[in-house]
């Protein structure tokens, strides 16, 4: 019997293909001009859940813009930091549905002063967010049944392309990087039965799991933990690899599992050292990267450019979520208490 969540996973490469083909930087030309003119004094990106995590690589990209750039959980922005949104703020709101409870409340509160410009990223072109935004970037992810899959991948891609445009970089060059990521995704998903079979063996032994990353791979760690909780009802924690050293390292002992994303070259060696140290304390470390590390069990990822790593890093976590759900006799990705759209704060 078909499982909608697995169908969504297996269609991610095709969904990304549509996003890359359809992305149009033309609506951003005015925004770019206003940035050059100094119209904005800050950029705030905001979202919830997968939309929040999917925007992280774009936030890193925008940090070179020459303006303060802040990535804020929408609920915290709404209730505790709204005075940060002023008439010279470029407010970038990311919401797959465009209808989440916090998005509704935020848009209701944006009265005086209004932000300098409201940029919306959504998969629903008729949503409340799309109607409120001056500039809308569609995700082109199609109809998604369950836990965020295609919409998460396309959020990474669309926000990265938009960040490149706002930074004055070649959108075509960035598309080529993401096309290589798309090819890597396709290769991984074409071998889905083999990947799933390998992870079924590991799933039966997992009790406590941390996912760790740095840089763009931090998005994979945080979204990965969310996916495992939502799709498999498995308690996992995603955090920065450096943060793990500041206290959580003390929890390591036999029975503690860590999935560590090798990530970008800037911090690759730091991550390698942490992985070997955790293993030395008795932790069960799995290294996720296109390249292996001597002494650490390795889950091989497709070889893609650094900037495209988050597109392929999430795939083995999704496979693990299916394996864990099956091990506990659950249907993978089936919601129990919430729905596709979170309509309550």
C-alpha cells in the first residue's frame, strides 16, 4: 500500500527541479535597487518549523550583505521583538502554507509602522501571506501530504537564490550549484530501497539521538530532529556541534547516538575531532558526508558543492524516520495531534 510520506520523499528531486526552472529573480530587482540606495537599515527573516530551518543557509549567505541580518522565530518576533520591525526593515516572511497561526498574527500586527517592504516566500500563491506581501516568491513544491519534505527542500533553494540576487551575485551560477544538488538528490533517491534497508538495522538499536552540524549543515541537524519527532515520534535533538561541547558532551556514554554532519570545509576538521572524541567516550557516532573519516562509521552522501549539502544531508534522516516508524509499528509521517497547517499558537 502506498505511504503518502514516502511518496513525498521520493518526489523531492522532481519538486526541486520545478523550483529551479520556475525561479524568477525579476520581482527582486526593485528590492536590490532599494538595498543599493540604503533604504533598509536591517533585514529580518522569520518563519516557523521547517520554514525557519530551511531559511538558515540563506541567512548565512545574507550575512555578507553589509546590513544587520536577523533570523527570528516568528512567535518570538511577534510577542517579544516586534519593535525591531520598523519603516526601514526588509521583512522576509517564510511560510509554506502562508496560513500558520503566527503568520496571521504577525501580519495583523504590522500596522504602525509598516515594514519598508514585506517579502513573502510560500507554497500557496493565494494565501494570506501572499496577499499581504509586496513581493512573493513561490516555492513550486506542489501538493504535499504529510511532514515537510518538498517544501523544505524548495525553501532552501528559493531562499538561497533570492539571497544570491539580493547580494548582487549571479543567480545563474547559484542555480548551477543547486542543479548539482538536485542531481545528487536524484542519485540518492534512486537507491532508496538500499538506503532504507541499511538504516532499518540501525533503527532497531537507537534509543537517544543527537544530530549535530555547523554552518549550513546546522539546518540539517535542526530540521532532521524535527522530522524524526514528527514522522517517527522519536525523541531526537538537533543542535550546533559547538554548542554540544558546552555542556551536552557530559551526557555521552554507551547508548547515546550522534549523527554528525561533516559539512563545509571551514569547520570540517572541528567536526571530525568532535566525532572522534565522542566515540572515545563511548558514544555511537555516525559521520554523514561525501567523504569518510578514518575511525568513524560513515553514511556516504552524494558529492555535491558545499552550498548544496543541506539538500542531500536531510535524505538519510528522512530514511531513518521511515525505519524508526516501521520499527515501532507506526505509519511514517502520519500526524496524531496536529495537521499540515499549525492553526493554533
